[in-house]
C-alpha cells in the first residue's frame, strides 16, 4: 500500500527540532515509533516516520525483562548506534535510563554518551527534574520531557495505570508540563492520561506534545514498535493497536500507522482514556 509519494529517504533532509516545532504550528501531526535496530530503523525511515525513539522499553521487548529498570546506558548507546546508522531523515531521540540522570552531572555525562557515541539528537527524561533539565539545556542538549505514567517509577507506582484521572493529579501534570517547557524542553511525551487532559496540555504548550495512550488531540503519537506489529511478549496495552492486521508486510503496517496518525484516525476512542 503506497500512501505517500515522498522521495527516497537518502534524498530527504534530516529533520531537526525546528521542523517538529513547525509541524505543530502548521497543524501537521508528528508520527513517532520506537526503534532499536538498523533494519527497523531503515523501514521506519523509508515510510517517513518523523521521530524514532530508542526507548528503554527495549528492556521489555528486546531483553524480556519485566520492566525498564534493568536497562543500562551502555545498552541504550548500543541500540542508538544501530538505529542512527541506518536512518537519513527521521529525528532520533533516546531515553536516559533509570537512575542515569540522578544528578545534573550524571545527566550531562550520560547525555554525552547518547549524543556522541549513539548519534541521537535529543535525550528523554521521565518526571519533573527541572534543575537537571536546565543544566542539560544550558550545555546544548535538547531534552524531551515525559509526564503521566512514568514506567521508571513502576516499583513506586505498583502498576501501569492511567494517571491524571483525579483533579489534583491532573493539575499537577499540567503545572509540571508548564514548568518543563519553561526549563527548556523541546518536546513532551505524555503517557497514559485522559484524552481531555492531554488536549488541554497540547493547547497550553508551544512545544509539540507526543501522546501514547493520551488521545487524538496531542500534536503527535508514539507507540512501542513491537506492540503495533503485534509481537509484544505480554498483553498489548489497551491504547495500542495491531497494525499488522490486514497489512501485507511490516512496511505496509508502518505505512498504515503513519497514515492514521497523520490523518487523525489513530488513536480512536477505543484506544484512548
Ligand atoms: O521507552 C519507551 O518506549 C517510551 C515510550 C513508551 C514513550 O518511553
């Protein structure tokens, strides 16, 4: 299924954070998927996925762990290299894994590894760590925030449940999002929050908001690649969708995802809270 007549990936200019900001301004939805290796990176790039996230979800889908906690910075760097070597156009960001940004100094050292050895353009941090974010931004490191469900806090949370249903928690997520923007983040991932809350935050912030289980009104969408290809080890989360159903190939499934994100068909209410 050919949905877009775009030129071959090598002929397309690499996207920058400014291009993503311009997409929000123009009302164009941003497509994002996780990627962990060169072959999938090349497929996603060919289809025209705008952002690839080398997520610490690799601990669960690649390593078979029960959470993202065991993933180390060296492992993420390895996967970043695999992904960045095989892409031409997509913007690539990577997670700073559990406890790798416990102090601003650690965050600087580990962001340097992701950017210099892994070749990524941005690092993602879970939670509201304002001093760390200000320090990274001061030294030229683009940062993506991550609010709502924070998988690295699973041992405090106890379960992967929707966040921000109660007014107090919703207000805290809104105020954290605004503080993160003021601290200098360039993108925000909102995970597992009610669609109405994500819509409010997407309208409030100037920077693009990428949702996962956060409804259709975010500025873009991200899914874990293996979930949307129907090959996750565990139960697929309710907000995800198996795009392999009815697809002719992996490339076709990714193209269907790209099309449904760009046209606002995905996520439907069935895949939202
Ligand atoms: O690690 C990851 O894949 C993520 C997404 C769930 C946003 O952080």
